[in-house]
């Protein structure tokens, strides 16, 4: 079992988490404690599920990967809402969305590897 901090998906998700914390700190007060907190919580859960997946056995690992994928989709949805409400601009939206896409692709690949599905 590799150290979870060495996993490429962990590294990308951690960078995303840090960037989300930086961005949500600049949210207007109206959204900082609702939308901003939800974004941060989902990103924290994403990181924790990646950690749990790395330390778990096969069946539990697949559950954790599925939960991490759910977290990634929730983040994607919340980012879209943030953009549509003009809480974040286009450039940060594209940057953050690119990060979440990278995480999603890696999680799908990990899941396929675990289930033995050829890509």
C-alpha cells in the first residue's frame, strides 16, 4: 500500500482543497457561510475518502472511491452555482473545474483498476 500523500489523486485533490479555502475566504458574506462552507466541507470529505480508500481493503476501497466521486460531483455542482451567482469569475471557475476534472478522471481510473475493467 502506497503512502496516501504520494498518490497523484491525493496531490491534485489537496491542491484543489487549498485553492478552495483561499477562494471561499473571498466570498461575499452572504455566500461565505453557506456556499463557501459547503464547498470546503465537500473538499475535506473528498480528501478523507481518498485517504480511506488507500488504507482499505478491496470492497471498502470501492465504497470510499465511490464516495470520493460523489464529493467531486458535489464540488463541481457547487462551483457551477458559485459561477452562476457571480461569486467567482470565469478564470477561477475554469481553474477549479480543471482541478476537479483531474481528480474525477483519476478516481474513475482507480475504480476501473480495482474492478478489473479494461479502459
